[in-house]
């Protein structure tokens, strides 16, 4: 089987996009895993674009381990840019399993996407028992084996846990990420972020994505971190979240809806041979 696909990224968080609207390309779980494998083509997530007669498209997201993802902020921004080029539109609306998501295409490959209102109740995240989601009192250890207790859980289309620490570099996300992703508190696993608040307008982060592992950037994690910053009085309604390759700007409006703005790459057409 051979077919055309597209590659894009948002701050290095990369995606393979398969357009199923004109040609229904069906892939097995194993084929999705193979495409996402860095030894083959490689990406953090694979995205299917499907036909929707009322709005611009339906989106389906798959992690690199083949599991389905409910939401993907950077992936949605990339597809919004892709669809805007096709339709010559500045506003794009897509359906995801987390609801309809609207994006605005701005100048210089900047895309702003409204992710919606975060969920903070224990059963909405979900976690396995009724706990204070602001402080789950999960133990993690820094590189010197010093204990840190905390973790705020939040759902922005998928479950996240955020640890706000004094120094980001003291913690090994590659070690902590997989341990917390599979923690028994999270029946659907979770995305893990270690965050350092630099000031009211800037938070630096490292992210371990559920089903994808270490990633250069994660849009929903940026949204979750901004909400946690605001809840804890560490930031205001606007804050930048800094990843390895750049920043996403997050704004939480007066209805608590989260808006995420940042750059996307140009669209690269590729050929997939399976």
C-alpha cells in the first residue's frame, strides 16, 4: 500500500496527517505504530482528517503507541492551517472527540485555537478516587533523590498532571514521566508535566505525553499548565509556556475558556509505503 500524507509540526511537536476525505485509507493499529516509529517515518501523533458536511472536518488523533488521543492542541492548530490553505479561510472549525474546536489563522504561520474549559473534578479527569485534584500528594524524586510531593490534575481533552517545582533541571522527565503516566490514580493514564514558574508571564516546562513519550512540545499540556498557574495564583489570565524550541501563548478568557496561540510549520507532502 502506498499513499500520500503530510507532515507538520508545532514547536517540534510533529504529526503525520492523513486526509481521508477523498480516499478512505484504513490503517491497522500496527500500521499506525509503524508510521509513527522514528526508524520508519516518525511522529508524535498521527492525525486523520475526515469529512464533515456541517463544519470544515472531523479529526481523529492517534499516539505513537497506537492508542487514541481525545485531544491534541498543536495537531489541531496544524490541521487548521492545512485546511485554511485549502479553503482560503481565516477561521476553521473541526470536530474532535472532545468537542468542536475553532481556530483563527493569523500572520506568519501563527494559529490561535480555542481549546475550551478545563475540567478539574476528580471523576472528569478521571482519577480513580475522590481526591483533592489541586494537590494529589504524589511523590516524585529529583536527580539527587530528594522527595517532592504534589501534582495538580486537570483535563483539557485528555488527562494531565502538573508538578510545579523550583528548578526544572533538577528533575529527570524521562524517568518520572513513564512512572506517573502509569500511576494507579490514572485509569486512562495521563500526560506528565514538570513546570517551573519563571514569573507571572512565563512558565518553563518539560512534558511526557501519554502514549507518545518525551515530546518537544504539547499544546494541551501548555493549556493545562496555564490553568494550574492561574488556579494557584502563580500567573494571571495570560501566560507564555516555554518549550525547548519556543513558546505557546495561553489566554484564559472571562468564561474560563482556554485560547492557545503559537507557530506551525509549513506543510510537507510525503509518500507512505507500507
